[in-house]
């Protein structure tokens, strides 16, 4: 039963490891996307652009900048259009940001948008098994076993990543609850001291005015 569950999870992981987007790029307006991946995960992006030539015939390129969760730049390159790919392995788990922007600009005239297609694959889905089959001469069964093993590894990595996030969230919640509790105690103590001071002050005031008898 456990093996069947892992197999289903592996299939689901393989299905959701691909994210494709189609959008337009305009000069001077970068478009950024966020992909959340665990640590030590392969990320492969495939790009395709249409409408790179301007009305005056000047070719345009696209600049890619990718940053990890610590804001460190992992990729800063000009894509070779009309089609290109990029890849890297995440060293920090979390949200990775990908920004695309035309590397040319026009101060005057009509700005023609670029039609851009982006497909990002992570984990097992990003592996090139065709190259492995040609170089290592593995059988179809061995290929299936390797793909399943890689998917299970991705699932374990994702579980560890989510477990780490859950631990951070739990620690933050416990810290916040503790601060709220101590703040409530401090507020109660301050109110009690203020009430005691007011009673003492009013008692002295009434005695000074002779409004109450002194025994």
C-alpha cells in the first residue's frame, strides 16, 4: 500500500513539475515570475519569442535575471532568441524569481510588444533522459526505474522542504503567542498599578479636603 501511494505521488509530482506561460514583453517593463522549489533541485527553462524585429528593422534581444530567496543573482544573461534554454541547480530552497526584459529601448515611436513563451521544468521533469539513453545504452525498464527513483527523490525533497517551512511557521506562531501572553500580563499589571495609585491618590485627596473622617 505504501509503495502504491509513493508511486501515485511520484506521478503527480511529475505532472505538476512543469509550468508554462505565454505573455507579452514591452520595452522598459520587465516581467517577473516566481517558482518555489526545494534545495538542490534542477531548474530548466525553455524560451521562445516572436516579433523580435522592430518596425525599423532593428533586432531586439531579451535579458534574463534570476535570483534565489536570498536575493543572490544566479543567472544574468542575454537569451539567444528566437529560442533558447537556461538551467541551474537551486542551492537554497524557497521562491526563485525570474525576470525577463527586452535589452533595447526606444525613446520615440511605436513600441511593438514581443510575444514570449516560457516553460519552466523542475526536478525529475527537467532531466534529459534521451541523452542518458544514447550515452549509457539503458533499457526501457531501466529508464522507467530511474525516472521513478528520481521522482521519489523529488517527493522526499519536497516533503523535507515543506516540513522545514512548517517548523518555521510553528516557531513563529509560538513566539507570537508567547509575546501576546506576556503583553497581556504586562497590561494587566499596569492597569492594576494604575488602579491602586488612583485609589491611594483619591483617598489622600478626600482626607485633605475633609470629605472623609480620619480615625
